[in-house]
């Protein structure tokens, strides 16, 4: 299946509809474009339920209702129909822009890795791949998922991507970066994407000696091993409270980024256990290790995981 499936550049489509309003286009033609826009918004609202905050879902549903109202106005015999419809479209534009006024932060666990993986840093000498075929599919799937949200935004979008010091984390970020660059070129959307940059707050932190210490427990029960770490069983592992606080610091700094006239997205790729410390302390009911390529999303003081939102303050 092609990466470019049924994505829509909402910013461009809104511009086309507004232009059609001021031209001699027939109402039926304009309504067809409005239907196209509405279907795309409903598609994203339905498939992104695990990452959209409930307030964002409400906003998108309201926008869809307004679009139906625009169609009804255009179908009327009111002499001022186009003027009224144009005013309502301006409101729709403002509502969507306000929805994308707060920085969105994603913290991702790296995708599935290959069994014969040789870990290396970006630019290292080894040529062995360290994402499995499943991991590559996972990375591409999230990249398209993110592209759907980017194209929904009626503004220019700035994306910053950070990763741990592990090659598999860098690869995930690089796949996302390349797909967003392709999206920008294919859909004529202004998307500025940074190079993938390592950030110490996202590092794995476990030494070989620590991994050897908890290795037997890990093989027996992954989550129980993690719980043992939280309880201080292992002497060679880093302090989990410190790990969690460093991750919080990264999320807080990323969330504070602001921009005028554009929407900011910050992505950080890290690892299980590392991300799990934050989930353990913040959700209070974390009972399974975060899955490969799964994620947390932060907006303002809210943290979303698997469709559930928690109040988040550092």
C-alpha cells in the first residue's frame, strides 16, 4: 500500500473553498469540496482517538456540524447565502487554528528490533540493520498517522525530532522525518522538519552490568522485572525516580515551545523501562510495559496514554 493514501491538505482545501465562494462556482461544486473536507476530519477524529484529547474531539465534531450548516446555507435561496456561508467558513478556520495553537509532544518507544541486531550510534561502522521488518512497518505506520494530524492543521507546521543514543531510536526518528518531508512535497504543505538529534534525557541509561544483573528476571517476566527495579531490588541500575524526573524535564521543556502563526510538534524517541518510569509514577495504574512504537502524548498539563488522559505536572 502506498504511503500516500487518502490524506488531505486541509489548509489548501479551505483556501480552495473560500476562493470558490467568491467566484462563479456552483453551490453543488462547493458542497462537494465541503463534503471532502468533512469526511477527512471525521476520518482523523475516528482513527486518532488514542491521541486526541476529548476537547479536541469535541472541537472537530463542532467543525463538522458547521460545515453541514455551510452546505445548508448554500442550498438555500437566500440572496446573502454566500456571504453568510463565507462568514461561517471564517469561523471554522479560526476554530481549527485555535485547536492547533498549543505545542504537541510525543514520546515514543522505539519500534521492534531485529534479533541479529548490533547496536550502534548514528554514523557508526556497523551496517547491520537494527529494526526488524515489523519495526519498519511500525515506524512507517506512525509516520503516516502523524502526517494525518499535520495535514489537518490549517497552519504551517514545525516538527522537532529527538532520540536516545541508540541506533534503533535514531532510525525511528529518521523514518518519521523522511515521511514528513515526502508529505510536504507531495501535498504542498509547509512542514519544517529538524534533523534527528540525540538528547541525554531520552538515553537508555542501563549499563551492560545492570542488564546482566536483572537479565534473568527480565526473561521470566518483563513487567515484574520492571516492578522490581521500582522497588530497588537491583543495585547496578540507575535511580528510577531520577530517570523519570529527567524525562519529565524533557517533556516540560518541549511543551513550553511556542510559535506565532505555526503549530509545533516535538517528538522524542526513547525506550521501555525509561518511559515506563514516567507512566508508573504518573498514571498510578501502570501494569504492562509500553509496547514497541507505542507513545505518550503531552499537551499543556495533560498526558495521554492509550486513550486515557492524566493531569500532568512536573
